[in-house]
C-alpha cells in the first residue's frame, strides 16, 4: 500500500522513510511549498493520506502551506480516501485558542487564557490575567513566540513579534513541581508513551524531534521516557477517547503538574508526533522504537511497541479501494 504524507519540512521525513520502508509501506511525499498544484478534476491517487502540516510552516518560508493543505485534504476526504489527521485536525493544529476551547469543553484543566487580536487590548488582558504570565502566538510551533513575564507591566512593555494570524494569547504562567513538562503521544485513540521534557535551562523551544536542536545545560537528559505514566493515568484516560472525537488520529499533548496540585494541559499538536532521539533515551524491552513500528503492511505480523508492549493497529484497516487509474503526483 501507499501512504501519501503531506508536509512542509523535508528535514522531518528521513526517519519516517526508513521506518515505513522497514514495514513494507511505500511513502510518497507531498511538499506543500509555493509550487504545489492539485488537479481537482481527477481522483486522488490510491492510498492513505497523512497530514504532517505544521503551525510553524511560515517560519520555514512556506506561509501558505496550511491553505494548500486545506484544499488537498478536502479533495482527499471528498473522494472517500482514508485521511489520517484530516481537516479538523489541521484547524486545531494552527490555532492554540481552538485547542484550548476543545480541551476546556471536555472538562480538562487548562491555563486561564485570553485571546487578543492586535495589540490595543493587550495591556487590559494582561492586567486581567495578572502575573506571572505568558504571551504566546496563537499560531506557532516549537515554542517560538512564547515569552514569560513576572508582571503585566513587563509584558506590555516588551518588544513582541506579531503572531502570523494577528492573535496573541495572554495566559497564566503555571508553576511546575519540577522543571519539566510531560508530552504524551497518542495514535488511533491509544496512548503510546509519555516523555519528560526538561525545562530547567529555560526557554520554550521544547520540540523532541531530531530536527530540533535543544541543548541540555542540566543534570537531566533533555528528553526521558516516563514509564510510570500509563493509559490508566486520569488525564491520559480522558484524552484517549477525546482525540478521535475531535478528528485527531495522531497527536502529542503536553501537560504540567503544578505546585498547587493541578495537572494542566498546556498544548496539543494534532499533526506532529515527534521523531524522538531514541538512542538517548532508556531502552525498553531491549529495543528502540521506530516511527512506523505501530503499523504493518498486509501479510506481516504486527510488531509490539517497545514501550507499552502492545501490538500496533493493522495498516490494512487504513486501506481504501484503489481507483482504476491514479494521476501522477505533481
């Protein structure tokens, strides 16, 4: 079978190419840059469409990737193809305020947040939230555009970059019990693993992917597995059914355990699971993990995930009938 991956960053793909090849699944890449075209009068090519479009595409010189992606995903969905992380997931990916609303509506603890369009009302919003506080871009990734301040006056006086969509989030700053956040990864409504992301060196650029260089500067490794976080964890148990209900097939959700006893979800990235540096993490069951280890092609035994030990979903469940002829990729 063929998986068509929609993306805006070629640097993310090498681990997936290798992993899908090992599983016997063809991976065809659709880089959504300014030269992308879609032949809407033809049927999409056979296979599964998988969106890895990112809210930070504009930082890599591809500011219109999400607009092209919306049309391409609509084309694939309208044709009855299986789409992993389709349009609903993309809309959540590119809007932290939409993520906040979805999590809050599900009864999940989230930071107090005010979305501000433009700058005229930033001062008033900062005063309402109080200090300490954080300002962040509504559309962004990798922690870019996130700034922490002790007082509302500090935030208002700061030299800020504008969010690409013009919306700034004013948010209470959470005080963690220890200097780390936890990122939990989900596939197909199932919890896969959780990783501790060290924050003791300061900053908010916490992406645990191979393409994101993050220095350590502390006694802890930047990223460590948290085997004590299981599917029975109260927050994990609530997120597992929620994500598919929101149209999210693959996601990472970050949360903080605070000094006042809260477990607060701070962000979710519906379209971008990480390709972590397994070689730097503790081995589980004597093996590392591969990004495609939870799928298989027809006729192959489903592998067990090296962390949770469960067998992944059969990729044949993602299969869609092939049209009589498939147009070439453009």
